[in-house]
C-alpha cells in the first residue's frame, strides 16, 4: 500500500541520515530516546562519559548537526538558563528501531552512561 511505501522510504531516509553521523551523534540520540525523547542539556553533560582534556564537554558542537538534520529540536529557557533537547516526535519510532540495540562498528564504550 501507499502507506507502506512511504514508511519504507522514510525509514531508508532516516537510516541514511544516521549513517552520515558519527558514533557520538548516534549515542546522544540513543541517550535522548532512553530518557523518553527529551532531556535538559545539564543532564546530557552529566551523562557524558567522554570529556575533553580540561574535563569539559561541548554539547553545542555535538548537538548542532542533529538539529540541522531535523532529528532533534532545542528549546532555550532564558529564565532558568538551560536548554532542553527533544527528539523529533514523528521520527521516534523509526529512530528507536534503527538505533537499538547499539551495534557500532567501533569497539569503543558508549559516549553516554546508560546506553
């Protein structure tokens, strides 16, 4: 049916988007999905297993390609001073199917705790 054709094409499209990303991007999507599709920036940073030499973590640089590809959205709470990241609701089912179980080519540990 037409619905199945669309679903198949959308799955292929999202799969190709995911393949164009690095492991860290896919891992942050996995982390967000496990959080119910939404998490504040400070929660993501605390869950990061890999920090730079100074102990920091550049969430903005990691998350920007996911925003540009329409996989997640960012909302800033200027009063609280925090950003919230939400997985594109229309793609949650497909992303869950494509990203779990974690099967990265690299043998590296996950970038985020709990995935």
